[in-house]
C-alpha cells in the first residue's frame, strides 16, 4: 500500500463524459499567410530608409531570409545568407525588422473574404486580430495572446472563470466566444482571398510553394505552435473541415499540497512568464528558446519585441547567428539520470527547459481534419475555406486527485491489520486510550488515600 502511494501519488479519473460546451471557450484559431511580405511595399520601405546603392537581387535574398525567419526553420535562411549579401546586410542594421514585417504583412482585408460565426456573418477584421507567434505575425480568433487582447485577464479554469466575472463584463474585447452546438457550419467559417501574384517574392514558389495559408487550432491561453497546423491552398472550391473534440483536466486542491516533483505540474499562480500572463507549458518552452537565443546571439526575434526593452531585437547582421543555432533549439536536454536511448552528446544538449512542466489544469483538443470540394457559391468564389466546429455536443472532463490522503492511508493500514491480525489500528488506539485513563484513575485514587486530613 505504501509503495503504491509512493510510486503513484496522483490518479486521473473521468469525471464527466458530456461536459456542456458552453462551460469552456471555443478554441482559438490562427491564420498565417504563407506569403508574409508584399514585394512592392518592401521595396519602397527599404528605398526610403537607406541611401546606398544595391543590387535588386541582394534585396530579394534579404526578403527570402525574412520569409524563412521562423521556428523551427531558421537553418533554411543559411542558403540565402551565404549568397554574398553580408555587405548589404551591414547596411540594413538601422532598419527595425519588427516595424518592417508589420508594414509588409498582408492586411486583414487582403487575407479574408468572408467570415461566419455560429451561422451569422461578421466582418473578419472584427473577429481576427494580430497574433505574435514563432512563425511571425499572423491573425487569430478568440486568442488571449493576441495583440488586441494582451491586456485582458487570462482564462484560468472551469471553476475560476475570469472571463465571466463582473469586472470584465463590460469589456467586450476580453469576452471569450463560446458555442453550444456541434456539427458542420455551427462554429467558425472562414473564406479566403487570393494573394496578389505581382506582390509575391520572385522565389516564392521555391520558398513557400503555391499561395496558401496555415490554419492552427489551439487553446485560448497559449500561443500557436509554429510549424503545426493545416495548409489551405488558394484554390477555388476547396474546403478544410476541422472537427474539434475538447478534453479538460482539472486538479483538486489536494494536489496543490503535494511537492512539485511528485505532482509534476504547476498551478497558474506558481510560475510567471514574460511572454504570457498565464503559465502554460508551450509558452514556457517559447520563453526558454527566446532566452537561449538571447544568450547566444544577444537579441530576440522580431515577433516578440514586446518582452523587454533592454533586450534588442535581432537586426540584419544577427540573423546568421540565429540560423547557426537552429539545431540546438529543436532538442531539449533530457532529465539528469541514467536514461536509455540517448547519446552522450544528446544528454549534454545546451538547451535546458526542464523547468517547463505541464499545467495542473489543462485543456487539449483532439482534431479530425478533412479536405473536400464544396459547391457552396461563396466557396466557389473564394480561394479556399475552413469550417471549424465541435464534433460532439459535449466535452470530456478529467479530474486529477491524490491517490491516497493520509487519512485514507491510515484507514487502509488499519483494514489490512484487521484482516490479518484480527484487530485494527483503531483497536490499538482504544487500548492505549483506556490504558492511560486507567493509570490516571489509579494515580488519583492513590493520591487521595495518602492525603492527611488535619485535626481540629
């Protein structure tokens, strides 16, 4: 019994297989254009800010580098960085890459054709806002890590829903959208425009392929995971259906009394990050990689420029350093100990993110993806569409609790003693109790008999 308690201090059990959908926020959705740079705007931006002569091919290679400036593809920048443009890059150090990428990014109106939420038509730019990610600048829906919602309180758990508190009820920017229905067209529908061919980079077909967008579904408190998601190519009539099945895990208060090394998770108020107001494992890993780049290259990528004014944003000459350390960002050093399956060089990986544990309250999504052709008139006149909806009318809720409390453990030991020895621990306690009471009685009796009564 003690071995079971010591080896598995926590247990997770299904609490509800049909949790109401309205009790949790609809998933956040991120849309990243594969073409992140409008060529004519980029040409004008550079021409207005540097007064030296340069070859157009040098600028094209620089734009190719910035297009590939995203985790985990930093190493792909090396081909263009080593194409003889080092002298040109040294002349671009005065250019703020964050401002540059914001100016050349396709606007919301240039990306989206139409949007529907729970069957109602909306202006896409009212639903989507600028989103920072390790893939660059994108547009997101219902994300608390977006630029527009950066000052909003974070959604914590089902039991402490900061989203529905009275103090936040009048700030509509901070209200998370929810849904009650399941099935096709019951959630979020997005229809896209085609990126203007004349605005594509000269080598765009080799770098990003044909015009497309990347669609990512993630939890509202997190950042979208770079390199993940589904690609929607700019073809008329194509439709991507994403069916979402939510799973929620809630930890009881008794879990919090266990040491972190035993429960192996953090509660929201136990860790604080600079990239997010709410702790999540993915956000912690992002911060870990950013800190590593700061140590190695002395800067941080342009898309997380809001973190700390004391840390500079990587300029044009520091891009080579980031590309050279790309492989180190893909693998974290394993926990210290004799772990099989790792080479000695892997055990000594310089990137240590062991402090990034999972969250004790966690929400994950099981996604089913399906591509098809749609005969809907709006789909036929749009260059790709996405339909994101719940698969079922309910979510699955898990509860994480301690395997045994001390009282449970004591009762279990008592039951085992009663089974094998014919008595329980409670019986022993009773014997001790009555024994002490008998000794007190005898002591008091002896004291009274030896007491001398005065004579008058």
